[in-house]
C-alpha cells in the first residue's frame, strides 16, 4: 500500500442537494470567544468557494496531482455541519460515495473510501491509491452520526452505523498486550511483529461519540489505548507523526521504523484534538499534560517548530501559519492566555498573507493559504469563536443549535 506522503505547506444516501447561494465578501475573522455572529461563518464560506467544487469535491491545489483525499472530504463535512450547511454536506457525501467508494456507500453496502483521488499520469482523473485512511473514515462516521442527530435524519444515522461497523472490522486490530488499536488503513501497516500507527488519527471526542452510539464496539477501549499511545510516544512532550507497536513479551510502543521520531505535519493535529476534548472528560487533562513540550518550546522561542525529533526534543524550522490554528484550542485548554494571544495575533492576518516570492519578483498579496493550513485554522478558530464544542460524550454542540432562531438546516 502507498501510505500518505509527508504533508507539504500546503455514500452515501442519495440526498438531494440544494445549489450554493451567491458569494459574499469576506473579512478577516475575529477570534475572541463569542465574537462571531450566529449565522455567517466568513472563513468557512471562503473555504467552500475556493476549495470545494460545485459537485462536492474538495481539491488540494498545493500538490501537482490536484488531489482529493478522504480526509479533506471528511473535514469539509464536519465544517458544513458546524455551519448548518446541509446542502454542501450532502454534495460532499454524494461525491465521496460516487468517486471514493465506487458508488458502494449506503447503509446496506459500504466500501471504505479510497484515501486519494486526483490527476493520473495520462491526464485522466480517478483513484490514485485505493487503500483507506482510517482517520477520514472515523470522521465521516462521526459526521454522519451527528448529522443524523442534529438534522433529525435517520438515513445519515443508518449509514454511520454501517460505516463504523466496517471500520471496526477492517481497520481495528487487536494487539497482543494492548488490545484494540486503529490501523492507519485497511492494508499495509502490519509486518511481522510490528504494527505502524498514527497518533493523530485518534481524536478523543470521536472515540467517545462512537462508544456512546455502539457500546459493544471497540471504541471505549480504543480511547484508553489512544491515550497510552500518545503518552508513551511523547517522552519529551512532543507527539510524533508516526509510531509503531512491537509484539514481544507484553508488547511495547517503539519509534516508527519508516518515518522515525519526526513530529511535524501529522502530529500537529494531536495537540489540536487534545485541545478540543471536553474538559470534563477523564482523559482530557492527562492527555494535555503528556503534550507539554510544545507549550514549553513556544514559551521559549515564540514560534512553533516545523519539525521535532520527539525522542531528543531537538527542533528545526518555523512552522506555517496553519500550525497556529491547530494550537489555539490547545493553548486555551491549558489556560495559557499569553500563547493563545500570540496565536491570535498570527492568525489575524491569515487570509491576507502574501504569497511566497517567485523568480525574484515581489510577493503577491492576498495569497490563498494551502488546503492543510485552511483546515487546521477552521478547526482552531471555529472552536475559539465558540462556533462549536464537544461534550463529554463526544457529541457536537454547534452554536446554531441553541442560539439561532431556528435549529433547522439552511442552505448556503
């Protein structure tokens, strides 16, 4: 299997989808808690207008193959749910079904989505790697469960159960001495006595929600094992992109044999998910406490590193703006007002940052940030603005559910 490449800076039921509304002018977001209005979410509209095609495909233009990933589809579905934008949610779901699951993505028959779709060497477009990405599958299942609850649509819920069942059957392995662990995909991550894992694929709120929906499944034990994974593989408080579990007497987590102890573009999400967990969750505080290295590093230098050697703590480079978006909930959860203010100051100009200079020419203003920077910032600033939160059971609590005049979905 071809695993996900290192990041650069850079189904469904057949629901009817309404057309997108007219474009609106966008302003830089306000980050203070409670500052955002109930209705419009300017940076979400910007994301949709720039990266979501009319048919529901999320495009990452920062890579030559102009790829679409199951990750991008899953995140966009979550943002659409937070924005109460059911029309876009359905388009995203429909595209995922038709193109990543070959039309087999209904409650009666679920094929796990291919993780990568894009431009082939012959110029045509299609699936580039048919293997699945379990983090995206987990997010899509979560999105569907919450859409079914919030929008009172049983068809979403039925599909969520079917997808979660396939995740448990195809992407969860029972590791000797540990118990259930989420594999990064359905193929290619177990070789002999070594199983490769990705700490950023296991957001605590999602595991809590699936445990509540499917109590007989592996989800509650997965949450405990995910914490063990993060705590064990972050000896200096920095999360790695990848790790591994070696089956010996009792079994143990080790440095990943392929990627080593690097913590960078995957690992930044570990801090993000930790910051988004409900404070009342019994694992929330110890999870955050195991990741103190990033906070200490930024307190000392004023910038998040782009790369960290997690076993030694050695750092290299300055991370792109999207890292600040991911770290904002982490700082807020830690009660670090100084660091949160620093993140807000950087993010205030996020949507108007200049493009990098090329061929000796001056940077171009109003450069559109890359896909990954955008999604990290949407997660982070959306939470900081109070647009959504997770409760102790992992349920999504969007602002529109309680403060908008109507809790019924509206089309953008």
